[in-house]
């Protein structure tokens, strides 16, 4: 991971999870994640591949220039990234595994801003992982946007996060621009 906020939220999720596959949604305590709330969001899985914002922090809504509650998370992604975004959400929900994505947000005039997005599974009252707590972490100063709002996201890499509180994350993003397309190399060890 590239930002300490992402790592601290993942560490908190692992602590709350304990020995469970995924913690319960009812265990989300806003006071415990107060440093992350502005750019945090909560998604509800409402169908096989439908993930809707139940909540979104004020920073996140301001960054996109609109209230996000009730909107589709998948539709925030540019067309060529939509399948990767959907696949990441389904993987988080079906396998109850945390995932991190590196993305580029774009304004209408194509001004880019890089960001890191972590997606953390949470279980409902039936112990099914139908909730995802996410965090959008800008990797550049927001002033770079010059007041413009983001209109879409492009995914550049994503990976399942392995490891636990007793071992380091075993994900290494490799930026290799010599290839014709962008790829992710995952290096995993246990």
C-alpha cells in the first residue's frame, strides 16, 4: 500500500475481524475510524453485481461534486475500468477478502489525480458479506484539481491483500510501462 491511512484502516479491520471471516457491519464504530470518515464510504450489495452507496463521507462527495448515496459504485468507473471495478467488488463480497486498487480520478477536462482505494468486507446479520467499507485516499494534494470535480475513475492496478496483523502485506505493485498495456504483478508469500 502506498498511504499510511490505507494501512491503518486495514489494520483496524483486521483487529475488529479477529478470527471471523469478516466482521459484522454493526461493529463499524465511526469514532474508531474518525481520521478516515471524510473519504470513507459504505457499499451495499443489492444484486449479483450491483453495489450501491449507503453512505459516503463529505470529502468524497465534495470530490465528486454530488451526494453519492443511492448511486452505483461501478458506474463511477470509466468504461474500460468498469469490469475490473465490478470484479473487485464481487471478489471482496464473495471471498470476504480485502482488496486495494490504485486508480486515477479524472475531471471533465481530463486533469488526473492518483488515488488508492481499499475495499473491506463486512457481514450482515445472516453472516453474509453484503457490505463493503471503502476508503478513497488521494495520493496527491487536492489542490492539484484546482477546484474541479472528479467525474470518473480509471483503475491502474488492484490486488487482494494477504497477510494479517502478525505479518506484512504480501502485495507488491509493479509499474512496468514497457509493456503495451498496464499490468499488475502480485508477489505473495506466507
